[in-house]
């Protein structure tokens, strides 16, 4: 610009002005997450990541293309509410893409609508394996419980003989149970008892008592991350399971990073498998954590759900960019099927084009005190580029 003539500048300006209205394109995106009720922190952590991504990547869309993020609160794992919100977003608000999905029951309720209306859905959390098979318009950017609990079962069989299983009585709990049991028993481990815990307002004490009475080497547990994780860890501590030598293991949900400061010292030594730890030292995670602290304060910690939301936003921006804001559902799915990011905060990720499910590394972690604070320290990578094992074992697409 500096060396151009005035006439040249005017011509450039004029072309920008005239071109702009033709290019202006707003992509409407509906995000359903949990922002109220006992699980409100889950959606809050997801929404914070979405907003941070949008702020830091405001210049990564083609000129004139905008994203209008319409957020709706499902208030918890409530399929009826989830379905109603998805319907409203599609029919009334005319969203072109759906995202969020804190919960499996909500994602399952919305799945048939994505197919009927051809509205692609980018899952940011819900982790039950079967969800992606319910509609060709779904791609998942989070995890499956099979991805974490199956390798944990294999690892546990090398170190322990007996296990007791306690899981929340809904999709992800059933998946984590089946996955752990398969890995553990294939390696020679024995399951000495099992219990399902209600999803709504659980009191964990009686379930912990039953686990204690069974005297296993390890207790394998899954509950939704957030306040339930803190509650089950506290019940484990109060009943003294750790003192009697019963080790607590599970998918990383039970020691979710953002709740560690609320758990006291009880979780020290809890061993889990997950695709993400806020304490991971890879450069992409350090940059993510720095950006998060700058935006939300040094005491705020992103969760694995934040990273699911962050990565889904990256894929969403990619499909918007590639289509210059003109969203075609089938082209969107083709793009999502081949999405890759070698540099997610969790490590390299991609979408499996056959299943539309996430492919990622899984890390064995242990809760330790680092510089006076609890952290999920990554000890080893127990799986590289892990595809959903449930789909492999059951030949599902
Ligand atoms: C799910 O509903 O799929 C879900 C919820 C919370 C978790 C994991 C999975 O921590």
C-alpha cells in the first residue's frame, strides 16, 4: 500500500467495498452443552475452550466469513431436553452445524436428527462407542471409553490379580466396564465383583463399602468427570480403601484435571489412562495452557473436555475455511473424515475416515504432587494412534 498511487489505493478500497457484501457469509453453529445444575462445570469448561479458540483464531476465516455460535444448555444428561434443543436449533435457528454434546444420552437423542436434516455434528465430549454408528453426519473429536479402559485393563493385568468394578449406570459406564474387563481378563486378571452406580445424585459411600468388602487388589471406577469425580474420590478416602491396600484405577475421568485441587491428597497414586493431561509437557500443550491461564487466570485448569472442544473448533474452522463459509453437509463430512492435527495439545490426532471417530494416543498417568499441586503425570504412552477398540472388535463402522 505504502508505495501505491492514490488512484491505486482508491481502486483497491473500492474493490474491497464492492466485493464485501457478496462475500459476507455467516455460518450458524449450534452448541449444546451443560451449563447449569450439578454438572455445570463440564459445559463451562467446554464453552471456555470454544470462546478462547474463537478469540485466538478470529483472523483464520476467509474475509467476510463469520461464525455465529448459538449456545444452548441441556442442564444435564437429559435426552428429551437434548432432542428438543437440537430440533429447535435445526428448525428455528437454521444452524448448519451442531456441536457440544457433553453427554452420551443427549448425543444419542440428537443423532437421528443429524441424519434427517443433514446437519453435521462435531462431538466435543460424549464418549460411548456406538454414537458415531447412529448417523453418517457425526464425527467425534473427544474419545471413547474403550480407548482408555481397554489398555488400562491390559496394563492392570500385568500388575494385579483381582479387580472390583464400579461404574455409573449409563452408556459410558457400561463401555468402560466392558473394555476394562476384556483387557484385564485376557491378561489373566479376575473380576471379583461389579456394581452399577446411579447417574443422578449418587451417594458413593455404600458402593465404596461393597468394593471394600470384596477385598480386590484394585478398584476400577468410572463416573462422569466434574463434581462426581471429586465425590467418588472422597468416598474412597473416607472409607479408607487406600489404607487397606485397594488401589483405585480408571479412565482419567475420575481424576479430571480441573477437580484435582478439590480432592485433597486422597488421589495421590491413582493410576489412570487418558488421551490428555493438563500437566503434559509437549509444546502444543504448554502453549494451550499458557493461553488458557492468560484468559481465565492462573488458578483455572482446562479439562479433557476443554481439549475436546478446542480440537472440534479447529476442525470446524477448517471445514468453514475450505468451503469459504458455504456449508455443504456431504462435503463437510468428507473434510472431517480426513481431518488431521499433528499438534493438538493432546498430541497427534486424526479422524478415522471409515468410522468418523477420533484416533489418538493414550497415556498412562499417575496423580502426583508437583510443585505443591496435584497433577496427572504422564508416565508412558500405552497406545499410539489408537482407534476405537470396540469398533475393531465388533467390526463396526
Ligand atoms: C458421556 O456422557 O459420554 C460422558 C460424560 C462424562 C464423562 C465421559 C463421558 O466424563
